[in-house]
């Protein structure tokens, strides 16, 4: 594997994050680098001293770091930073072009209703369609699950209409980074952990226009065999349970290769779950520009979180380790590779659209999604099939019992995600 010389750019901030001072550190060789020392950890706190001024529940606040925070369905909290109503939020506005650089941990102190959920969200750019759910927060407990992400948001969900009273938010950070995209991009040459029939090179000319990326990885032909490469997830200790409700997404330069790549999760040299390719709707492709595709693949299709027919079809152990993403492709350029949990339409990964009355078990309607699962309901245009009721031995709503021969269209309605998106997918089946 040929590794081209690389560079990293670090943003250094004084009392504010403006102006940005860019320093370039060139690597001494392709195999090792002279790395700068880690920037000193700093701390920033949101509390009553920098509470926002609100009007009808809305408002913005520019903090002492010159970062703009935006507030929705919020109210004053006399003893803290802010209070949030149902579906209220506050977070870093996309108008702050550099975000909050070098986040290392976040701690929120708050009270909420018994059934309330305070969620931490993250985004590469702070726009409404890019927010990924991270986790439900516990008061006073630090989280590192948004490390490196520059745009964060705190979102409250409580249909009982109680409020979340946010006393304080403490962020530790370093001011160190490259760009909002590059800080979380797994597509770097030194992150390639395995490669077959290809060589990897640092690419700075063919760069995706999605985001503010400064580098990508170009793969060129070398030798024979089934071409593929694996990127490390970088984080240690990740498990199936940590990632299976997300999606793998990346940008793919196809000027010299119009074959859409397969994707599989890995643990060292072993595959975890199945490889998915563009033949299924759990694999989504969007044209970007200049020979770039944006590709998203639901991990819930590669590693189903539930199946469960009488113990015969069980999901992969949620504690099983996962540490890589394998991409089956020849020559190409990969940019903006990451696992996210931002909203996505539903997918299907069945290999057939035929149900058989003679089968001993119901038909598994293989639906994939992104985000926390809440419910799934099937409806049928003809009463010749029915959804199997969940039981202790069938802890899954994704089974259909065929009742008589014929054609039937099934509409699946799922409620998923931190904000309870209601999504549907339809599929026609032949019962024989």
C-alpha cells in the first residue's frame, strides 16, 4: 500500500474562535509523522450567567467564544440556563461556520418529567436534515459520544408536556481540528487497515463538494484478486449494539468506476453481518456532482437488530465487537466516510417477493431503518395475509402470515428516531 505524504491543519483559538489561525504541519515521511502535542483542554459552561433572551420561545445567544446558540420552544429558567418544552431544543447554529472546535466531553445538569427524554444530537454542519441522534442524556454524567463533532444540539421529547430544566452544560474542548467534515471523516490514508489488489493514496484534488473536506483517499489498481479495502472505526471498544441503528455513509468518485461498491461491517479480518449492495433499497445512492455519488447503507440491514422467529432467527449479539468498515470496490476515491444516525427513508433487503403457504414459519419482511425503534404496523390491500402478533417467542413485529394465494401489497409504517418520525414503505408480494 503506497501512502502519500499527508498534512494536518489545526485551528488555534485564543479567547474567541475568530480569527482562525491555520498552521500546516507536513509529515516527515509516508509512514510516520511528527505530531504536535495535544492542545490543552479547556472548559466552557452554559448557565444562568449566559442565558438567552427569548421571544415566544425562540431566540439566539452569542457566547463569549463568539459561537451562536439557537433556541426553539424554550422558556426562561431563573435558576439555570434554559427550560425546554416538548420538542424544544437548543444548540449551535449553522451560522457559526466553524462550530465548537475540538469537543472532548459534554456534561449536562438538568431535571425533567418522568417520561421525558433529553437527547444529545450531533451534526457536521448544523442544518436541520443532518442531525444525528447520539444518546439520551443522564443528568451530571459526562459523555464523549460527540467528540470531534462541532455542531451539537439538546432536544427534549415529552408528550406529557412537562419541561426539562437545564441548569448547566459544561463542554471540555481543545480548539484543535481540521474542518467540521475532516474532524469526523474516517476516509484518510492512515486509517486504511486492510487492502487487496489496490494501493491507497492521499487525494487533495478530487474532493467531494459535500462539506468542507480537504482530503480524501484515492485507490488505484495493484495486483490481482477481489479488490476491497477496510477503514478503521478508530474508536476502541465499539460493539454491534453501538452502531446497528445507524448508517454507513460516504462519497464515492466514480469517473473511472461506475460499479456501486458493496459494504460490510468488520471486526479485524472477520465480517460482522452480511454485505449489502445496490440491489436492495437499504442501499441508497444520490448523485452529487462531477462524478460523485453519495452512498448510504443501513446497518440494520447488514446487522438486523431483531428477527426472532421461535429462536431460529436471532440478531447478532449486541456485545460483539466491531472495528471497521469494508468497502468492496476497485479504483475510486472515497471521501466523507462516517457512521451517522441522521434521518433516512426506510429500506428493504428481502431477496424475494414471494411468500409460500407451505412454509412452516411466517415470512420475515426485512425492513431497515435508522434511529431508535418505537413501533411497526403492517396494513394490507387485501385480507389474504396478516401481521404476526408479537409474543415472548416472537419478539419482532416484522413477520407476515400468508392466508391464501394471490397478490398483496403490504404497507409498513414505522415510528423511529429521537423525534418519532413516521415513515412508510410498500412492497408487493405474490403468495403461492
